[in-house]
C-alpha cells in the first residue's frame, strides 16, 4: 500500500496547456504539501494545507492553484504551462505534530 | 526563522571509506532535524530524525547523525560507504509547529569503486 501516491508520474505537454497532478495520502495525516524540485535538485515548498485549509503559500505564480477536497487529497492544477515549469513536483504529508514529512514518488513534468 | 546549510554540493568517497555529509542549522527554537535520501528518479526517503531524545541518532542503512548544539550542526556519517549509497542527501529542519519544513540545497554523494 502506497502511503503518498501521486499521478501521473510522467507528464509531457505543450506550452500553454493546462494540466493537473493528483495526490492522495492514506496515512491519516492532517497536513499536505506540494514541493517543486528543479534541475539542480533544489527543493522548494510551494503550498501547505492543514485539514483542507491553505497555511503556506510561497511566492508561486497564480497559474498554480492547489485544491484540497478533503484532508487526504491535495491536487495541483497548473494553467498556461511555461517552459520554466518543467520540474519534478513532489506531494508530501505529515501528521500535525509528528514533524516527519512523507513524500510521494514525484511527478516529472516536461513542458515542450 | 529556521534554515539549514549543507556544505558541499558534491562529495565523492571511495567504496569502504567514511562518509561525512555536513549540515548546519539556524533555528530560534529547539529544532527537529532530519536527513532524507533521494535515489535517482525516486522520491525522498527519511534516513533519520532528531527530536531531542538523544544527540546521536541512528538511521537506516547504517547512517547516523550527531546533534551538536554548540556547533549548530547535524552532520551525517556512515563508517563504510557502499556503492548503493550513491544518491542525493538532504538535510531539513522543522520548528515545533511542524508546518514549516525547510530543506537544504542537497549533497550529491558519489561512491567510487
């Protein structure tokens, strides 16, 4: 059983398209995250949700919109994709007080 | 505010040699500190974490890290490197709130046969 699962794992799409990445966790955690990892392996937090409420929203273009229908799901929608959006996007979750983050396997996004 | 600094973006060691990956933290409160490993084309996996129970923390795959408050360090070590240890290693810090979680810039470990 995968603890944090995200789909799709690989996504190749053209500039200007709109795409979504889905994430689900079956750990019962209250907090979920989206991280972006660039080609230099830098990990940058994008969003954090706690019990469906947005609590961290770093400086991210508003083309990126997270949606949390319930505390087990946090989806990432990206409008008008640009070449610079090419990266690996990681979903993660943590218990509210446990302070360990559990990562999904990543979604490799390539914009051409 | 919390942050971590990883010294050395690339480290190469010979197989069987000591692995030492450096991490220094900055935190205004007692921190939670973590080391994660990322194998090629995979997600991040927790190696170990420090939560103030003991200054020497043992993790998976023979890795350990020592919390040194006087040096604000949390370096990762392994006595003998294996080829399978080649990966990207990330140090991370979290405050008591748990919602703020910051990663270092990563250290790529190469193991030479």
